[in-house]
C-alpha cells in the first residue's frame, strides 16, 4: 500500500469489520510495519498498523524461490526484441491470428476520455505504441478502461531508456498490474529484453512484483481471457445436443395380445 487515500479507506474498513466481528484474510507484499512506507505519510497510518498487529495473526511466507520464474514458456512468444523488421512481422501475424477483421489500420480510440492513437484495433486486441500508452500523461483509470474493452494489448516500440523516468516506469507498472489482475494478455516489443531492462531500475512501487508477473504472463501457466476466447468453440463448432422424443403413453388392455 502506497497511496494515502487507499490507506485511509483501508483503515475505515478495518475499523468497521473488526467492530462487526467479520472474519478477514488479508494478503500483502509487505509486513504490517512496511505498509505505507513513504515517510511523509507513514506515521498517520501507524494506528491502523497497530490494529492489524493486534487483531490479526501475521504469517510470513519467506520462501526464497519465486515460482513464476522458470515456468514453461508459452508456445507463442509474448515478448519480442529487438525492434526490427522481424519483430514487426511477428506482431502483424500475431494481430491477424486473433482478429478476423484483416490487416491492422491506424485509428484513434479513447481511454478514460483521453485520445489514444493505435496501430490496430480489433474486437479482442489493441495494438499501440509505448509512447502513447506509458510516456504520455495517463493514470491507472486509462488502463482500467482498456482492460475492460480488450482481451489483450500489444505494447510496441518500447525504447527502454525511457523507463528511467519514474513517471513512465510507474505507468508501465500500473498497466502490467491491471492486465494481470484481469487476466488479460500482454505482448511487448522492445529494443532489448524487457526483463533485463527493468532489473535494477528505481522510481516505481513494487517493481519486483511486476517482474514476477511479467514472467508468469509469458508462460504456458498464465490463463488469459484472450486465449480462452480463441480456444472456446464457436456455436457452429459445438456438437448438437441429443434430444429425447417424448411419446404419449400407450394404453394396453390386459386381455389384448402383447
């Protein structure tokens, strides 16, 4: 938890839930004392932290291994580098694999009321540049809107030196988190492998979690709504159901021949 407004809402929620005797299980990437770590706000959240420690049993999962790393790769690549002609062709093939509307065409869409220029817009897939998705001024509300409307997003032309800007890095973290939470597909084309570019950077909250989620999102284990929609049989592919024909009961006289 890093936002002071979220912290106050959480505090009020816990006050009410504890007073009503509600049973709650909470998960966090941080121990209670590490919540809202920003020194400008931390002291104001200490009463809630003390309440958590007083009313909850805290269980630490300190395993050294992150099981999202090292999983079996998805049979279709998710992340592409470098930014060359082969990557462009791969993204075009990718778009056509999921969209039957034909070759992608540049168009403009809105994200939470703000314009966004895209390379291609389909029923399930949005293809846009990193510049317009994460470098331009956007909020998490933009990404929530996109995740509600598309099952997958292609983030193209990621020039990784731009990730050294904290605002740009934070927007990428928001985008990844929102797509992951909603089980959307993510495809990234960058000038160098995205994991290598993100390691060691500073300026965004929970970057280690983002790296972990990115690892899972390119694995076979990551079930997403885009692939689920493709794998689901269409109405014409479904096998017809057998229907029983109900006949009226036959009356049989006991003296009649069988």
